[in-house]
C-alpha cells in the first residue's frame, strides 16, 4: 500500500503507547503484499493445498505462494477450506491452551459474521459440544450462514441478537469469543480504503462499543468460564486499555497464553493483564490483538427446559439423510425441520424464545407434495449419510452445477443425489425419468463469475 495514506495520528499514538515500536519497520512492512492464507477443514479432507507451507500457530492454516481465483475452485464451495488472514488464526492456539477440555463445552461467538472465527471454533469442538454463532447485523447473517453451512459442522446454532438480548438468557456458556467490531487499522495493508474511515474519534467510539459488548458478554459466561477478546486494531485504546477495563469493572482474571517467541507475537502487558499483538513487521500476517480472561465468580447457570418434538415422518428423514446418531428433530421455520444433537437441542431450548434463531443443528429440509425436499446444508453437512447416492463430477461440471447451468454428465439413476467433486458434496440434484436434472443449489449460492478456460473473469463485486 501507499504508506503515505497511513494517518500520522495513528503512527504517533503507536509510538507513544507501544514499547519498542519502530515506525520505519512498521511502514516498510506495509509496502509489502499481504500473505495469502487459508485454513483447511479437518472434517473434509481434500487434496487442496496439500504441500503448502504451514501457519505455525494453527495446525490447519496454510500460506499460499500466490492467490488463486478462489471463486472458481469447487473445493472452496464444498467447504474444504476457508480463506482467512493468518494472524487471526492465533485463536486456534489460544483455544488449545485456554480450553484444553472441550467435551460438552458451550461456546458463544458473539460477533461472528462472516464466520472466520466460527468455522475455526467449529473445527476444534467435539460432537457433544455446541457453538452458538451470533451476528447482530441482519444483512451480514446470510454470508455467515452460508460459510457455516459449507463448513458442515452439525453442532452449530446461528442466532441474530443484540448482545443485550442474548445476555438475558444468563450464564449459559463455558467460553465466549468476542472478536469485536473495531477501527480496523490492522487490515490497512489488505484494504487500503479502510484508512478513509480511521480517526481518533472512530477509535474512541469503537472502544466505547467494545466495553458495551463485553459487559453483556460477561453476563452469559459461566463462573470459571473463559472469554477470548480480539480485535484487528493496532490502537491500545481498543486492546490493552480494554484489558484494564475488564479487570477493573468486571473482575476479569487475565490468562497468559504460552507461545514460542519466534512466532513473532508481542506479549504486551496492561495493568489488567497480558495480551498478544501481531504486527506485519514481526508476524507473517496482518495486525491482530488477542487476550484471554477468566470469570472468577458470578451467577450459576439456570437449568434448561428441554422440549422435544417427535414427528415420525421427519425422524425417518433424519435417519435416511444423516449418519446414525442420537438425533432430535425440531421445526425451525414454517415447514422446515432440523436434526439436532441432544446438546444442541438443550441449548436451543434455553435460548428460546428470547434469542432470534436463524438455524440450529443440521437443516433437514421440508415436506413436499411428493415426498421431501432436502435442505442444501444437509448435503454439505459432515453428518450426511455415506449411503446417499453421489454423482461424481469433474471440475467443469462442478462449476456448471455451481453456476446452476446444465452439466455435461449423463445421469442414469433417478431421484435425489448429491453432486460431489473430489468426494465432497456441493449440493443436491434431482434426476427425473429421461435423464433431466433439476439443480437445487440455492440461487444465493450461485457463482456469478465467468468460467474462461479456468482462469475466470470477475463479473461480480
Ligand atoms: N468474527 C468474524 C470473523 O472472524 O469472520 C469477524 C467479526 S468483525 C471483526 C465484528 C462483527 O461484529 C461484525 O460482523 C459486526 O457486524 C458485528 N457488530 C457490529 N456491531 C456490533 C454490536 N454492537 N454488537 C455485537 N456485534 C456487533
């Protein structure tokens, strides 16, 4: 980026507040291109980026030598990987260190869209744990739901509530992640236009909002629970000063996160404890700050009221579509049903009706005049039964399917089947007698990019 665009006030603030800050090194790092990185989905193993260099603080993180046209890779749409900035993958290391026992854990990702941290958390949680992925801004929810749908974890609930509304449910969670909305200076190198929105006043307003969000987040955290706070801001007002505030106002106990010095994260000490900073002159990634704290005392959780709905027709679909498990089925919309693990069902019962829910567990689909229309996300779920017929396609047909255009593959068997690329499902087709195929990929998931001999030309923004 053109470093002349970086506000002088930001540089002055960093020089004043960060011990050892080198303006020259910081500016030089901002002249370099940002590294490209992805995080692989361990539940959907594939050949994608098999030989790529590892991100040291995240077992599934990989650096790519160059940026491919991600939109034209069917494996992205199948949920084999997520494109994510490397520094923010430090969350994986923080979870391993601060939450070593994750069986049965309930985790809330309070500021979740577009889903980078939620997909990472989902990969670290066992089947009997539950992730609630919440995003207050409704226009950002569809992308979050699409990304989590692709990722395919069955033990996820998506909600769209203001933190205060969520707080009304009480201390239900053993861990809360607050990846807070911030002034965004850590991402200037990736998105130089973000500079135009930066000001000291914006930093102050963001810090106020961060404190408001954390005050509510604290109410849903169980005593003994862990809160992980992160931002992509370089400003101490949004990072170390927030740690001080959490210690003073909430009584938060700071949790050190041991890590090798050669990773480059700077351990910074506030009065309220210790945080970890990534800055591009030291870490191969963008600007990021992360800290963990524990809640030492507070209210005990209220027991959840579990309401089971048993509908034999729906249950038969769960048994048909999904791998065997202790599935509970519940309506999640007009004529739409989902299958849930007992832990998801129990947490759903505790959240309803206070918290508006977008999705819970594995969407199964809906009854139709003749039979059942399976949900798109059932095809992408890692719980999909291996007995579901799969139509194996190559890259060209996979892209035609993703564009909702006619595929070249000839289909022999009639009925519902998943279109699978390199063994990973992309969505449903229904083959009609005579070989015609109906494509059930949701219109919103359709790729709009032109397929020009595999290089691709963007015609979407
Ligand atoms: N965790 C996300 C990820 O890894 O993909 C990125 C989250 S982004 C840094 C912050 C999120 O907080 C945005 O999605 C934004 O819509 C949401 N947000 C904005 N205002 C909020 C508020 N008052 N309370 C909670 N979340 C808010």
